[in-house]
């Protein structure tokens, strides 16, 4: 059984999960590397301030330091101070009281700055590390004023969007064939023709493709069954009209009652035969499409079965044979290892009876069996006039008769050979007819040994 869909789902879920986490990790890395760092030009401005402050600090130029601090405060709306390693302000600078506790959390210029830190203290050490320029990072120099939106967009919206489109693709991959199957099932319920589902799925080879193939086989079988049943009902209704009409004529005639009963009994027997044959044909039509091998479990001695059928036929057609016999040309101990006695006997009986019906008075049949390595070829040759070439295949169609008047007179409805072909097909064989030069019709039956 194909497990491609199972593998696809497992791989799809695993791949989707990996893509989600990879996208989130990539977004976090992007934010950490690029979106949470102070821009290079702003770093350069602050570094210049630190360089100038370092020069004033080394020269102990308190006035110059005050001018620099005032310049920073004025340009960037912030505060700045020179802080010693002991976190004390020096050279006349001071730190606002509310920021004294945060001096231990100074950040370097190249460190990331996150949105949760609205008040960021930047510490830029002097070259000799004797002190540092510490200032509150101006709002204008924050990496992203709307960094929270970037964080939401890159860490959550983007990965979830990737996951959504992947899930949508997976959903369509699964639901599309199901929708096609649903439409086909509705068509099967209300329409006579259903478009095959499997070709619509393209190159898929997963469980849904197997399901589509099974559905197509089921739909084809149902449509054939419905079609054959309609055909059978139509043919039956047509065939029943004739005996019913004859019964109505007999009933309205002035014949003696005993003769009426005899004629009506004969017509009833014909109707019963017609119904039995039609039901057999319908059952065979259904069984043939099931293609089940359970009925091929018997060993059949072909020569003995042919002897019994030929003996019965000679007895039934004794008056017509007028002393002639059915010539039998086959060896003894012909064994079929996987067959069905009932199906085979019904097929052979119908073929032999059909040959005797169409043979002239006083003429018999010839039955031959040619054994092969894998098959037996059974040939039944009659002495009739044969069948036109264009109608050799039609004689195996239900209710087909070359001479309808003669067939009714002899009690036939054109179902014998149709039943025989379907029975032979169930046995794994084939049945065909051909005109034999200098004789009549030869029906050849090919059976697996």
C-alpha cells in the first residue's frame, strides 16, 4: 500500500516547523545585528564627543568641558557627564539624580539597544581609560523609533505568514482531490456519465491517487451494471410481449380447453426459461466484473464432463439426429486443475445445444479437444449453413437471433451463447466463432489447464 501521503504529511509538518523556527531565528538575528544597533554615523558623532571630552579631561579644562556638555545638551536634548571608574562625576559635570543608580548599566557604542530600554546610558571610555563620557542616548539616535513594530513584524508576522502559506499549500494539496472525488460522487448519484477522477490528479501516486483509481473502477462498474440492467429490462420487456400476446390469442380462441391449457403451459415454460436465462446473464455480468478467483477451486475431468453432456444432448435431440451421433475426438484423462464444474458444464451444454439446433435433420456434431501446454482448445463443429461474417461476433450478444421465427419455434431466446461466453470468461478462457470451410459454424473454446 502506498504511504506517500503519510510521508508527505510527516515531512511537511517537520519542514513547516523547521521553517517557522528558522524564520524566527533569522528575524531575531536580523534585529540583533542590524535593527538594534546605533547607526555608524551616530556612533561617529558620539565618538567625536568622547574624543573632545578626553582632550579636555587630560588638560583639566573645566570650562571647555562645560561648553562641550552644553553643546551636547542643546543639540540632542539629553545630558552628558564625565565619570571615573568609581562612578563619580568629575571636572564639574554632574549626573541627574534619577540616573545615578543606572551608571552600572552603561552600554558600549557597538552593543545592541532593545526597545524595552527607553533610557539607555552610553559609556564611551577615554583612550587612557581614566574616565568615560557617559550620556543618555538621544531619542534621535535610537536604532529604530518603531523597533517594537519591526520586532512584531519580523519575529511573529513573517514566520506565521510563511507557516500560513505552507499550510495553505498543504491544505490545497489534500483537499483538491477530495473535492474532485466529492463532485464525482454527486455526479455518480445524479448523472449517467461520470468523468474519471484519476486523470484529474495528474502524476500523484499517493493514497489519494489509489483512492481515485478505486473510485473510478467502482463508478465504471456501477455505470456498466446500470446500463446492462436497463438493457436487460428493455430486452426482457420486448421478449415477453410475444408469449404474452400468444397467450392472449389462445385464451380468446374457440379451441378446446385441453389444447388451450397445453399451449398456455408451453408459453409459461418459455417465459420461465427466459426469466431464468436473463437472471443468469445478469448474475454473470455482475460476477464477471468482480473478477474474483474463489470460484476456480475445482478439478474437472474434461473428457468425462464432455461425455455426459454429449450423451444428454443425443438423448434430447434423438428425433432430430435420426440415428446420427455426436462425434467425439478427444483423449481420456483430460484434467482441468482450476475450474468450476457448473460454469463449464453450462457453457459446453449451451454451445452443443446451439450447434444441434442449427444443424439440419439427420446431421450430428463434431466435438474435438486439442491439449496444449497451458490451454485446452475445445472445438464444436455443426453441419449448419454458418453465420454471415459480419454477424459472427453478434451471435454472442444477448437476445440476438439470426432466425427469430425458428428460434421461437425451438424455444430459444438468443441467450445461450451470451451466457456461455460470460461463463468461459469467468473461467479465464475465451470463446469465438468462425465459419468452417465445407461445413457449418465452428465454436472454439480456449480454457486454461
